[in-house]
C-alpha cells in the first residue's frame, strides 16, 4: 500500500513516515527541501531499515504535480504536510504563504481527482480556532472558527474550505483534516527530531538550543497573562503520538470507516501546560538548568488553548500516550545527538 507524504523530510512528515513504514506502508516523499534536509531520508532509513522513495520538486508547480500523479498510478492515499508555517514571516510575506500553501493543495486535489486517488489527510492546525472563548475550553471540533490572526493561520482556514468544497464536487474524493495542537519532542532513537533553519521561532527547539549553549538564554514572552503562572497555555503533543494519529487517519480512509467524506479531528492530549511548565519539565526530566528571562509579550500569541480530544479518542481510536516529560526528554536527547554528530544530519554551526 503506497502513501504519498508531501513534506516528508520535514519535522512532522519525517516522523510520520517512520510510523507508516513500521506499520507496513510504502512511502513516497515529495519535498522541495525549502525548510528541511535531504539527510532526513537516511535518518528515516536508520530507524526503519528502508529509505523512502523521494522526488524533489515544488508542489505549487501544477504541471509537475500532474506529471507526478500520472507516473505513480499505485498511490492509495496522500498525507499533505508540505507548507510554510512561520507565523511572523507570513505577516511580512503573505503572498508567499497564500501562493505556496494554497496552490500546492489545489494542485494535489486536482491531480487526485484526475488520476483517481481517493484519500487525503491534511495537516491543519488549532490555529483555526483563534483565541477560544473561555466557555469553549477545552476546545472541541464544534467550536467556532474565528478570524485568523495571521496569513499562515488563514491559509489553514481557507485550505479547510477548499477541501470541503472539493469533496462536495468531486465524488471520488475523501479527506480528513487533522487539527494539530503543539507538536514537540523527537523519535525515541534520537536519530530524528526537529531541525529548524536559523533561529527557532517555536518554543521547544529554542529550549534545547539554549540548553546546548547555542542561544544565550530563552526569552519567555510575557508572564502577565490571565493563566495560573501568567505564561500562555498550550496543548503540547509528542511528535510520535501525532505521527500515529496520521496512520489511524489513513487506515480509517482505506478501510472505508469514515462517517462522512470530509472529517475533522483535533489532535491533542487534552491537557494544557504553560511555558513555565515546559521549562520545569525540561529541567526535571533532563537534570539540566535552563537560562531564561521574562520579556515582553509576543504579538499575536493566543493566551490559552487546549484540546478536547474526546471525539478523536472515540472515533479515530487514537489517544496520546506520552507524557510531557517524555516530550522534553526526547527533545533534549535529539538535540544532543545532533550536535554531537551522532545522526545522519550534517551539523550546521550557524543553526
Ligand atoms: C504557532 C501557531 C501554530 C503553528 C505553530 C508552528 C498560532 C496561535 N500558533 O504555535 O498554529 O502551527 O506556531 O509554527 O498561530 N514562546 C516563548 N519563547 C520562545 C518561543 C515561544 O516564550 O522563544 C512561547 C510562546 O509565547 C507560546 C509558547 O511558547 O506561548 C508556544 O509557542 P510556539 O512554539 O511558537 O507555538 P505557538 O505560537 O503556540
């Protein structure tokens, strides 16, 4: 059973490829390597024993996507990760985000319809909920979609609408949108993990790089929020739990178990943790002290959001199993292994 994983050399895509292969699927990856490294293929193979097939091109190129699907008649499902995801950059370069994230989705849907590939899993985000009203926490799939805070978030909202309209129109297509909360951590082998280019925008890689001495200190963006310790709350989810949710979604489609041709699932643990909780867990589980300073708030940050995963637990038959300490421990093991040259990835001194 062959699955196309777009963005399969990226953080979530590479971990999901490992899980798919270990469940017996063949994976073909398409990635333009805009924000990831080709060594991810060897890293995957070092865990699973099998290097996935790979083609490098930009999915925003309609002709190339058409050509790809024409050549690969054996693909049974698609998991579409490939997208830009930096909130701040999307504010400065909105058209880069709209063009890349939406053109690639439309090209894939068009070719799936043309060549009879029925099943698509789409990488969505809890960002579609915006800042939830307090009575809607924990947040379920039924909560209202609020106006997006940034162009990146808007691409996820528009993408979900494109999916719904396409599924209505093209009777051969099915789609599942997985709304991720905050994926963190690394594969337990420490052979694969999150490897951002440049200064990390997200919390966990900033934490691990600070602990390793790459960054002088972590800036905690605000401690005056309306939360128990004043720092924002998120639903952090272990990357391998998230990877498993994708395999469940693929199985659900291939086994014809969908209740509707378009479905949406929250993928979170159901527990919210603050930024200070993350720091404490990191220090506790790794026996490492982390240098940090409280600085001003970051523009556009949500105060608190965490998932109600009840529907996903019941319907998808998936539940997050790993703890916060598993997340912070695996993230640190990965950072050390990478910096010490124990992985397939070339060490980038500037990164
Ligand atoms: C954001 C997006 C999310 C997107 C994800 C991937 C929103 C609301 N969320 O998640 O949709 O998928 O990025 O890029 O748009 N923090 C610090 N110091 C740091 C970095 C982060 O204190 O150096 C804090 C933030 O203020 C926040 C928490 O850590 O409270 C998590 O931040 P981050 O990892 O960037 O994720 P989100 O902003 O939740």
